[in-house]
């Protein structure tokens, strides 16, 4: 496994762990990476604000208000990919 893959797995793990710990609903069975976080209640408007603040601090990125969209926050897979893009952009 190369360094980029390990780093990407770390991004996914941190976001997943945060969601399990702070979800608006019981997710003791885990979160499917393709589960709709908004429809399932895992993320609500307050949860979106909180996870945005978390990832900004955790990964040293800045998320603009216009980037807080249902597309970027819909699933764990989508949100992780969005965060990876922001991390890569901030490293350049």
C-alpha cells in the first residue's frame, strides 16, 4: 500500500469515526459508505455544520459556504472524496 492510499484511508477512517460518534441517529451497526447521510438522519443541518468544522480543523482545510451541498455531503464516500480534494488542493 503506497503512502497516498494510507493517507486516503486515514481520511476515510477519521470521518467515519466522527460520524459514528456524532450521528443524529443510532448507527451502532456501522455506516454503509453509500448510505444517504441526509435521508437517513445521520447528518442534519446542525450535524453538517459540526462535521464541517471538524474536518476543517482536523485536516487544515477551508470549506466555503457554497461547497456545503447535498452532493458533497450525501454519502460517506462522496464526503470523503470531497475532503480529499480539499486536502490535495490545500497542499499545493
